[in-house]
């Protein structure tokens, strides 16, 4: 049993390392003899694609296509920066079934804000694997402060003071409506050691550990979505449950603006602003379920106007979808 658990844990890590190496190599001018990652996965799920094993084989995508792909995104970012519509923009892209990836501005750090709700979700679902009754545990809403007042993008549905809510209901509201009050209630009862483990399992320093721990690069945050898609930390059922909630997010801007309405996207946005200055941050990370070629896209941005930042995220998302569609359009016939 222990051996099988270790094997399960090591396979996705090895594939990520191999995929990372492949993605890094593809960023230069290489020949078609270069190797990429081929991953064997278990079918039968809507949101996840459990990783069984991986191997290396010849690259099946011309590296010029990937190079042009990345170059177009760099131009979109440069255009926004030149016009001062954004001060920083970072992008992480990864084709989830073949491991090919690139990132832009991976050294930049951002306040992840509401993106912290995803590891909180993972932590409670991990606990529920061994104690299913925990999701039925009730918590009374007794907060004296309305933490949604700190949000620029407010939830359409809010909690009622004095009412009891199950943990499952709070998880739903935290993810679907991005409710800060639901997040705060869950934070008050979460096992901090288990939450820290969620961050540490893929080498991410937990928030609050030090000043730097409260900021994330686009690459490091993307790890949470890799974990869910690969079902490499949560069970298959719980990974599916998490992505199902993320697929119901009411935030319809950002990444979703760049893809057709019939394409499923499981994602989480994050926004941060300080009333004392004009600097704002807007991020959107998630999985775009392009038929047979789903991809992970994470975009983080800093600027002075939420609308302009949202436009930048939507433009990048649209460009990436067009490139993916050009390569795999036989899997997504137009009506």
C-alpha cells in the first residue's frame, strides 16, 4: 500500500519535471528531434484526467508553432505595457495532456488575494476523504465585519447573519461567488497544519510564513490546478468535485471572455486593491477544456484600472484559444 502511494505521488512529479524540461527546451530554436512528454492517463472523468504513467517521445508539435504562439502573447503584453494599461503581466500556459508549456514574466510576484480560496478548498476536501461528515458540519455566521466590503468585484449572493451553514455550503459560496465572508468563516476552523500541507506538498511556502510567502509567481500558483487535473493529491472523486465547483464560478470576465461560450472553463479569479493608492491587481487562473486538448492558463496582472487589466487577460486568453484551435481544430468542429 505504501509503495503504491509513493508511486502515485512520484509519477506526476516526474512528468512535471520532464514536461518542464520539454517546455523550457522548446522556447529556443530546436530541431524536430527534440523530445517532449507523452503521458498515459485514465479516461472516464469530466474534469480530471488521472495520471497513470509518462514517457518521453519525439516532439509532435513543430517548435516554430510554439515559438510564434509565445511571441504573439509577448506582443499583446508589450502593447498593454507601452500604453501604460498595465504595469506587469505574467502568463503561464500548459497543454495538460502532452506537457508542452511556456511562461512569460515567471519571475514577477503578485498578491494572490482570492486565489487563496483554491488551496482552502483542497484542504477541506482532503479532510473529507477520511471524514465525510465534516462537509455537513455547520457554522453560524457571526462575523462582526463584512469582508466583502474589501472586494471590488462583489459576490451576487451573500451570507445571512445569524444563519447556520454547512462547510459544503460555505465551500460552494467561497468558490462560485468568491465570498470573502465564507472564506473567513472557513479560515476560522481549518486545521492550519493541514492547510500548510496543501501548500507545501508541491513546494509552495504557506502564506504568513514570511513577507515573501504572501506573494506568488504565476508558475507556482498554477501548481494547484495541475494537482486537481492530475488527481495527484486529492482522490479522483474529490478532484472532480473541486473542478466542478470551479467550473461554476459566476465570474464571467477574464479568461472566459476569450473562449467560445460552449467551452467549459474551471477557474478562479483574484483581485486586490488598496484604497490608499491607485495600484490594482487582477488575476485569473484555470483550465480551459478544449476538446481532447485541455490547457491550463494562468494570467496575473498589475495596473491602475480593473477594466483595462480584464481586457488584457481576455485578449491573451483569446489569442491562446486561437492558437490552440489552429493546431487542433479537427477536435472542435465549428457549427
